């Protein structure tokens, strides 16, 4: 398989564990093992205590799949497949796509959402938002893009990297258009439940369209990326089965400790996610103040969900060399938009971590020096 390097992940590989300060992480503050275990009910605590480090069921632990199905309306445990989130994208595209197929994908995007399709010989059409209109993804434009035969539409809301979330009506309109075109839908919902305004959580794709596959996991909204655990939920049994069959060539089955820890997390999702949302909201107040104090440097469309947003860098320099200087001189890692193959005019802020206000202070200090 020939595939382009994943620019964003390579950038993280270079800086994440060497830079002193991180200002662009997309995950929320990670829980400790002790914090998570404290939330275990009697059943889960016993499963953890007596856990044998054996192979696990390929589709996922039955209790975990049951807990996952409880997040959705009308989804049964059998409608879920436990995967590593990134693996889920890989399996789905390999299960569904053939050379010559066309996909339409929200863009800028987490690279695997289109790159895997491209590596399989598919034609990739991008659907871009309007920055002047708050990074709005216009359903009418999707309608126009779907005039040509399309095998798969890929959407990602809350959107990485802009933090855009459509209204429920707009999302349902998008799904209706996909359904009308006959395409499958991959709805990457990795930042779901982390909507910043009350009552703006969208229905999951799998709840509103038979041929939709919803990707979710514990890395972002739950702050548990180290578990490497997510899932795909769908009413399309055939696609899930094909994915399960390909999984024998990737991970075979999930990690036994991660599955039990994930069970505890999913059963306690309200408490865990509420704490992450309140931290994100707190951090956004600091970001608001920071942007207000640096209007000559940045303009920002306010995010509506997730833990990231994309600011335009107004300073004369391109964002790539700006970020390179920043990490070299101040030890602060900020992701430039080139890592999303989206020009050199933007930077991504990640506001899910506890250290965010402190790192912003260091950033402000750096800006006052240059
Ligand atoms: C939109 C999106 N989808 C999928 C993933 C992959 O998630 P994971 O790192 O948990 O495999 C990410 C990670 O950043 C993401 O931002």
C-alpha cells in the first residue's frame, strides 16, 4: 500500500513529547487510571480485579457494546464494532471503496478521512466551508457536489480543525441529500457530546440514516486517548461485517484492560464529559481575552463544539514559519494549517487541556517580545 505521510501526526510525532508547552492538542485533559477506577460500579470493579490478559472478543466485549449502544437511539449492541478510532476509518474505507469510486469529504480534514480513499485509487472531492460565514458548511453546496455519482460522503462535526457544528436542521438536510444520492455516509463524530452550547448535540448519523456509519471514541470528549478505544455504530450489518473481517488483519481484537476501562468510562459518560465541557468553556474565556489583546495577530470564528478552533494569522509571516519560530524560541507547539494541507494563513488552537491558560500566558509573553 502506498500512502502519503500523515502530515499532522508526523508534526505531533516531532514535537508532542519534546516541546515544553502544547497549544494545539485536540484531546481533552486525560483522566488518571485512579480517577477512572474510582468511578467503577461493583460489576466493572470485579471485571477489572479479575481481568485475565487474554485475547478478547473481536467485535468488542459484550458489556461494552451494550453500554455503547445505550448512547444512541435505536442502536443494538450488534450494530456496533469496537475499534481503535483511526483503525475504524481505515477499515471502513477498505471495506467500502474500490479504485475509481468517488468520495466527497468535508475539508480541511483529519487527513485519513480522505487520504486512505485516495490511496485506494478513489477520486476525492472536497467540500470546503466559508470562513467569512463562521466556517459554515453549506448544505446547498453539498447538493451540488452530489450531482455526480458518489460512493461515500465523509463529514466530521464538531469539525476538526474549525470547531464548526451545523444546526440540527442543516445536518438532517445534509443526511437527506446523501440519502437521495444513494451514497454511504461516514459521520466522524469523534468530538460529539462536546458541544459548547446547551442542546446543540446533533443526532448521530447512524440514528438517522440506514447507510450511515458513526465513528466515535474515548480520545477527545472523554479525555482517554491512551485507551486507544472507539467504535463504529451502524444499521448496515453488511458493512460492519466486512469491517470486522478486515480487522483480523489490523488488530484482531481490542486490548483487554482498555475494554474494561472503556466500560467504566461509557457508563460514567455524563460525569466525565460534563467536566471536560466545563474546562473547555473556562479555557475559551481565556482564549477570548487573549484574542482580544492580540487583534492585530489573529481573527477567530468562534468554535461551536469540540476542543479545537482555527484562527487566521493576520501577522505578515506565513503560519508555518511562525509556528517553527514559536516552538524553537519559546518551546510552544502550535499547529500551522499546512499540516491540514490548507494553506499557510491559519493556526489551530486546542483548548481541552488544563494547562491551556498558562500556555497562553507564555504565548502572550513571546508575542510581546517579537
Ligand atoms: C476527526 C478525527 N477523527 C479521528 C481521529 C482519530 O482518533 P484516535 O487518535 O483516537 O485514533 C481524530 C484524532 O485526532 C480526529 O481528530
